[in-house]
C-alpha cells in the first residue's frame, strides 16, 4: 500500500511542479492535494476491507481478514502500472502516450482493480457470482452512484 501511496504522491507533486504558479495560496493547495493523494490508496484499501467484512457478515459468508488483505493488495497491481505509466509521461519518457490518454487508461486501471478483487474473492472464498459482486463491487458502486444524488 505504501508503494501506491508514494506513486500517487509523486504524480501529484510532479504535476504541480510543472505549473508556473508560485503564490502562497497555490503552494498551500498543492500541499493539501499532495497529502490527499498520498492518503487516497490507503483510504480505498480500508474501505474495501471494511465493506468486505460488512457484506460478508450481512450475507453470512466466511471473512478472513488476512486473505482479504492479500486480495485487496494484489488488486492494486493495475493501479500501480497506471501510476508508473503516468509518471513516465510526466517525466517525458517516450512511451507513445500523452497526458490526455491517461483518462481512459486510469479508468481501465480501476476497472482492472475491481476485476482482480472480484475474481480473487470468488476463487479464494468459493462463493457464487452474485454474492461475490455484492461483497466486492456493490459498496463502491453505491458510493459512485450516491455522488450524483448528494
């Protein structure tokens, strides 16, 4: 988790360093954004662990925190690869992509996160498709849908 947090921090730090603005307000904003970026992967990790425990309890499924910790950690592999690609772009490494391409790539990385989370949970706990969906995807999907109504 620390690796993902560091990568998020490096991306935000590099992004802000490329801006010409040097006012105190901007620098304060950059500091807050860098701090949030560092905490975001840990927040996602904790959210997945808590909601998996909650949904497992509601659905009367086995919950093993060590297994889920391992599953959620492995699920971050596409996100790590996404961060490395984005850092390459920010540091002008020629990989044939631009910052504009990263919106789609970022979405694919997070879809990959949930596919891995779903698949490893289904395999490890041997539960059916619907229950696996309810444990792994529904909590995050509910938050995303809820954003539009609040």
